[in-house]
C-alpha cells in the first residue's frame, strides 16, 4: 500500500527533474524526466510510509541512518531536486494535511522560549565542541550570512564585508555605547570596538561562545572597550546609542516578537539606531521544518516579513531601512559545506558518522532552500525617529575604510 502511495505522491510532486527510486523490495520506480537526474535506493521497508506521512523528517533521518542511499552520494543533487519541486508543488496530499494543520496550530507553543528554555535551546546547537566550528567557519567565526559584495570573494573577505556593511548602517562614532544581542564568539563586538572606537556590551546564552569571546577580547587588548556577558537580552539595562543583533532573532520565537522589539525600543537612546539581521522568508507564515527543529535548532523559526514588521509597528519603532539579501546565504552555506567536507575526518573523530551525515544534510538542505525556496535574509534598520539616519542610501555605498573612525578617535 505505502509503496504505491509513495509512487503517487512523487508523481504528483515532481514537476521538474527525474528520480529513479529502488525500494527495499527491489522494485524500481521511475518518475519525471530531464535534469537533475537522481537515483536513490531505500533499504528500510518502513521508509515509504514515513516518507508519505512526514517527508521532511523521514528524508533527513533516513539519510542520517544510511537507510536512504544516493548514487554517488549526491546529496546536493537530491536536495536540489526536492527544493526545486517543493517551491512549485501543488497542495499537500490529503493524508499529510492533518499533520501540517497540527504543526501550524502548535507553532506558538513550540516557539515559546522563556529565558530557561532559550538557554537550553542555545546549548543544543552552540555549545557543541568549538573544534567543530573551526572546521568550516571563517577565521573570525562569523556564523551568519556573509556579504559577497564582489564576485570571487573568499569566505573571510565576505564575512568582513558583512561586518563593514552593518557597521556603516549603524553610523557608529567613537565612544558610542553599543549592545550586541546574541554576540556569538565575539567577532562583531570586537570589530566595532577595535575598528570603530565603540564601547560594546555583547550578551549570549552560550557558555562555550562566552569563553572564547572573552578570551579573544583579552588577546586583542580590548577589555576596556568590549565586555561579554552570559545574559538573556531581556535582563539588559540601557540606554545604548546603537543595538546590533546578527543571527539571533531566529531563536526569539513568534510569541516573543513584540516583547523583543519592545525591549529594543526601551534600550535604544532617543536618537539611536538598531540593526537586526535575520533569516526570513518571502512566503506566507508557516512552521519550522520538523527535522531542523528536532536536530538543529529547537525553538527556532524563520519569519515572514509581515510577522516582523507587525511587531516593530506595534512597539513604535520606525523602519528606517529594510534590505533583503537573496542568494548571499546560499553562497555562504556552499563555502561552509565544502570546508566541512574537506575536514570531515576531523568531525568524525569529534562525533561519529551519523553526526557528519546530519551536519552535511543541514548545510546542504539550508543552501538549497536559499537557492530554490523562499528563504532570504532581512536586515532591518530601526530607530525611534525618522531623522536618526540619512535621507538617502548614498552613505552605504561609498568606499569604506576600516579603522578610519577608530584612528580619528585616538
């Protein structure tokens, strides 16, 4: 029964490309035509049922467990095929609709992230071995979308360009007090203190990130300009001239959006500027991929722009600028994946083969969703007053000189 149901489902789903699927029984199903052409073999007789009922979860787990084998281990090709077709697929089959409805109804509960739950969610991902992140991130450990301002940029160059672009949007002057919400391993805070003369407070919920951020500040001799604390943003006291948050808003949770932006408003000086950099989607609101929620980012959510601006408007913040980066994150993830694969033996020594397959699936599924699906990056420049930033965008695109403002302050 389920073998036939899977064949019908795939026949309806695949509008582009072709798939040759060999079931555990040995039966071969051929669907579609043209590129990409992918061949897959299932070794578990229970997989057709699981793929029919919950395709995202079943596909990820089957690849992790090695019960779904791809010819040539072409995971990139398979996920390209899946995401291309998901972007243009018709309505869900009848048997998938109840589970989809339940996930939509439960998303508020699953994204309810009070301080204690937020810390546990952060630890699940960000307190993994620091050696893991060294395998694929740039030297500054920027674990967010890079900015490929020019063709041919390296990952390190694009991450530096991202920080410079954000700093320009923040209009930082020497001596300004800056709050970095979700400071990661400290790269942004250290850059703003060292190159722009700011006084920075960075907060994180990850103990592993905190240790490295503090050590980096000491090594750079910036302890008088930048401070890192293990603290929930809801406990921070202001005011601040500038607020920056890169790659943290995805973990806030939909029920907390108005509280988050209300806190940003309360912490921001009257003439202050905030820059929120977050993954977003160009489609209508939905729920988090169940596989991503279980294995990668519990409590995480990628919002539609309508969900974000509803909260900023409710809390009385002015959207001074909204910029949408489309394929920059796809390029970033491609770099991360290639660097991870090049050092996969080291990752296997840290964890195991199943973890490596999980991490590859995460990086490639994310890349293909940015390439073929609705995911983008939003950069929201927020203020209390319309006149807090220049009237045109010209100031963003003049030649940037790192260290110019810091030098002027000396």
